C-alpha cells in the first residue's frame, strides 16, 4: 500500500469520527426542554437564582420554572413562585429549595431556609416538602416550614399537614397549630401556634425573621395569590 493511499484512509477515518462526534449525538441524543410548571411571580428583595450545570444563575420576574429546578435566595432575598396546579410558594432569605415534578407527586426538598406555601392543588395532585429531619405532606392548605441547624418547624395556617418522621410514624399538624422536629427526627406534640407567635414577636429571634416579615401582630398573613 502506497503512502498517499494510507494518508487518504487516515483522513477518511478522521472525517468519519468527526461526523460521529458532532452530528450524530445532536441527532440521536437531543431532548426537548422541560415543560414549564410555573413562573417567578415576584422578587420582593435581594436575589433569586437557579442552578444550571452546577452554576447558579440569577432569575428575574416572569422567568419560567420547570420540574426539578433547584433555586435559592440570597441572604436578604425573598421571592414568590406561582406554580401551575400547585399554588404559590414564598421563598424566604438564605433558602435553598429543590422543586419536584407535579406529574409525580411534586415531592420537593427544602435543603435550608424558610417557605410559606399557599397550596391550591388541582384534583388528584399531591405535594410534600422534605427536609433532613422529616417530610411534610399536604393536599391543599396554607403552611410554613423552617429548616436549619436546630431542626424543622411546621406551622399550619389553614388545613392540615401530615408530618412523616424517620421512625415511620406520622402526626397531623392542623390549622392554627405548630410543631417542631429536632435534628434527631423526634417531633414534639403540636401546640397552638398563636402563643408561639406571640413569643416570637416579643423576642424576635433571628431564626424567625422571615415569619416576622410576613406577620404583623393583630393582622392575618397576606394571601400570596
């Protein structure tokens, strides 16, 4: 075999490999963008970001939110997501929240921070908020969840929240009630939320800053919708 013939074959093989690497994957492995499940309704303060390819990028009002998105707020950030067939979610400062897929039960994860949720689930829809300490499941209610180094707090404004614990048991936190789950996954007996709020108003602990920004003594919390 002559040298020119060998060179021509090498060039041909290289061209085939280049075609395979560039053209074929685009044809065979392309996928459509995930369908939106809602939008960023408000950014009340600070920043809201979404993780994309391990990079956090800022979001603006009107941006589409998709299933399985990961979002976070800055230290002074507060934002509201309007989610189709689910309701509205207020995300407090310093919060990292992983959304689920409404078509698969909308199982979400609060890694840290504060959420206030006004759930208006369409028939057949369910929703849950998991933390490292427990899982709060709802079927249409208004409630808040805090997750931090002290554990998990659940406060139900209206309806009922079923809190599933690590030991396999579950307890209901009904409207007007509050409950705490410690870092060991143990839940205290639910108590009336009003005395708890009154104590918060007096002491103003930093942990409840997001609650204090929503609540005013003697007034009801505003509806996110």
